[in-house]
C-alpha cells in the first residue's frame, strides 16, 4: 500500500466525489458520494506532482460530468489482486455509452460460471467512473449493484447515452 496519499474533493451534479493521488500524482482512489472517504491522510499543502495530478483528475472528472469527456487519460494505480487487475483492465475497454454483463466478461476471461467472481472484482474497483464499473450490468439488462448506489449508476449510464431516461407515465 502507498504510504502517502493526498485527497481532494470535486463537487459534481451527484454530490461530492473524493479522489486520492499518490505523491507522484497517480490516481489511486475515487470515492463516490454515497461512500465514506477512506481514512488516508489529507494535507493542506500538496507536493507539486500530487497537486498537478489531483488537478488533472478533477478537470477530467468535471469534463466527464459535463458531457465533454468520453475517455480518461490519467495515470492509475489501483490496489488489487492479479485477478481484480485483470477485470479492471477489461473494464477500461468498455466504450463510453456501451454496457456489457458480468457473465460476458467472465466468458472473455475464460471463466466457467465466473460472473460472480467478476462481480466481486467489479465491486472492489477503487477507481469507479475512471475505471467504468458502472458499465457492467446483469445478463438480463437489469442494473445491479453499484458502490455509489443504483440511482447514480443509472444517472451515469443515462449521461453516457447507454440507457434512456425513464419516460413519464401519462395518466
């Protein structure tokens, strides 16, 4: 685990998003509004490289939430097992505005009946949105678990055009 992490916060349309970068400015964590920020150290004065990295993350996330960015160009260092790293690498290939299922990823990775293992790795993703775990849905097309809550998952997929907003019911 990285000794020094530096946290900053970005206000989004969905609430505050906390980010953590290491001393080199590499993105390590993103905490969504419904999740408590982890207990890593926050400093008032960031080292120059950490401050530059945090600004880059904030800028790119802000552009994403405003519909101006589809892909992230940030150095990442998510902490996870080799299997989790493999799943997260696959998540990064899911295009903006598209979805796939846990089972489809398991099949691509050669895992028989591996949808639950993929789901656990997906749920352990420490850098949501940038590593787009929200783009993984159930095989039946239903939205399933998300660390930020299903309303946020739906909102992100609507933002990307992957799903249509609900239509109002006429009486």
